[in-house]
C-alpha cells in the first residue's frame, strides 16, 4: 500500500481515503507601535497559526474502505486529541487537531449507498516545535550567535 500521508495511525492512501488537494496556510504575528511623525514600528512576535486542509473524493464501490475511513476520521476528531501528521515523503508536519470534516455524498445506489463521497478535512497545528527547529538550524549553520 502506497502511503500518501498519515495522521496519527490513520493512513491516507488510494485504498482508504486519498486526497486531491493539500492546502497549507501559515500566519505570522507582528505587533505595531504608533510613532509620532513616522510609520509605526513593527516587531515580529512569531508564528500565529498553521493549518492544513485536505480535500478529495472517494468512491466506495472502488475504494471499499473509503466510507469507513471517513467515519474513522470523525471518531478521531471526537476524541479531541492531537495527532502527528507525516507525509508519504516522510516530511513531518507536526501535531495537528481535527477542526472539521465536511462530506458531500452524491450519485446514490438504489439502497441509498453513495457512489461518490467528496470530503474536506481541516486541521490546525497545535505543537510549538518551530522554535526548536529554527534554533537547531541556526546552530548548524552558525548564524545568529548562540542557539
């Protein structure tokens, strides 16, 4: 089985639930102090928020675990726990919580089973490892004095 990404023990793959789009958003904080006769002074305060949105389509008749996989993601979200997010290329994204799971079911069989399920999974990063990584990179590169 080819792994696209893993959220905790949940594996995104063609056989379970695959995604077509991965959208990552990072925001940073800058405080502003007003100055007389000049533009405001700004100070960098750090990373504010990082989120990832995965969206895709599963076809339960082909990927038989697709519907069950979405139910597993919902059960994970109900725990409120944080999960390590790791890409299939072994990129470690950090720890994330599940904020929302939106599904749209269409093209039904006569018994009401959907032929197609579109989903969007929204995740928010909750660990604070960015500073540690930057400190390590700074010390390796020898930039910025002591790390």
